[in-house]
C-alpha cells in the first residue's frame, strides 16, 4: 500500500496517522502496564543469575556484537541501514513469542515470563541510551537525547506506571480483553509501519536499495541471531545452568521485539523521513527469528523426549 499510494500516509498526507499513532503508542504502554502484576514481578526476582544473563544478552551482547561488526565490516551505501541494524540490537526482547518458544523447548516458563516483561521496562531507558551513543559516533548524525527522554516520559514511562498502579483495579479486565487489546496494538503498529514506509517511498529513499542489499541484510540478521544464541549458550554452560534455565536464557536473550521497536521509533526518530529504512532490519530480524527459533525450539523439545526415554 505504501509503495502504491505513498502520498496517502505520508507526513503531509490527508490522513491524520501521525496523531492517531502518537496517542496509540501511549495507550499500548498503558494497557501493557495494566497487565503487569507487581506481585509476580517481585516473585520472579529469585533466579537472579538467569535474569542477569538474559538482560546482558539483550542489552549488552547485541549492541557490542553489532558495533564490532560496524567497525570491522564495509559500510552500506545508505548509513541508515546501520542505524536500523543497531536499533535492532538496542531493543528489548519479545514477550509472547519468547514465552511460547521457551514453552515448546521445555524451558523455565515463569522465568521466561519475568524476563520478557522486565526487558520491556528496561528497554524504555536502554534503547534510547544505546541509540544516542551509536548516532554520536556514526555517519548518520546525532540525536537530541533530552527531548527524546522527555517524550519517553510522557508517552511510555507515565502510561506504563499509571497502568501498573491501576493493575489491582483493572488488571483482570485487561486480561479478559487481551485479545481485543492485542488487535488494537497490532492496528497501531500497522499504521506506524505504513506511515513510515509512505514517507520513505514518497522521498524515493528505497531507490538506493537493490536485491543484493536486501539479501545481504537478511543474511546479516541470521548471522546476528546465531552469534548471540551461541554466546548465550556458552555463557549458560560456563555458569552451570540447568537445561531449563539454559533454554530460557538463549530464547529470551536472542529475541527482539517488533512491537516495542515500532512504537518506540515514533518517539526516538520523530519526523525522520527514512524511518522505513531504519525499521527494515527489524522487520527482517523479527520474521527470521520466529522461523529459526521455532525450528530450534522443536529440536530442543525432541532432545528432551529422547533424554527422558533413555534410562
């Protein structure tokens, strides 16, 4: 749709998509806060070594691996692709798909739920922090961190906090209507992605990207997943984790959230015409991680069946 009718959803187009998505982002995080149980989060703090490994993988391993590749590998013709790749590295983990994969593979489900939830909260601060550092040292320019944190406070932190405070009153309502709330989330995400690509197509920003670029970008995302997955597996073995905790560490620590990446892009990159290009690596990584993780989860599950069957 964005390719065929870019003027319809562009910044200066006839539809008020920007205003709708701005308020939509705040509502997404408010509903997310409503479904976060403070009691469950407190109880989940017990297995702290596993939590440290998962969050270190999400917010330290990823950025370090990508920044190392940025320094060593040839640069893309469009510097915004590197911004997009580093944006993937700076994002929090997914919530639902991480828990699903851990469940299929036979991992520690309560810890998966805790880590996926807490990762989203940590990402509110860590994602803009990492992006500010990267952009200040890259060819893509700088960003006003003060303005970004102010917007984050208004659009993300305040709604999440309000949701958590109101959990005891409306938490059950949010759980009861989570299917409808998920549909609302997906609708806002779809609008953000559509508007982002409209702006990029309207300014012909994708003309510089060939099939070769897209193929190379896809391979890079696959390589990134396997590098972090292997590092987390090795670290879990070094620390003597159980099989269940190792599964939780590798599946939660290697995933990246399309939901948070899309909605936070509205705050971190306001008015950036090339937002479609910045989101392109995330969309590729999200799709590829689901395919790869589902295959690996089934393999872990089969291994568990074999190990159980052997006396």
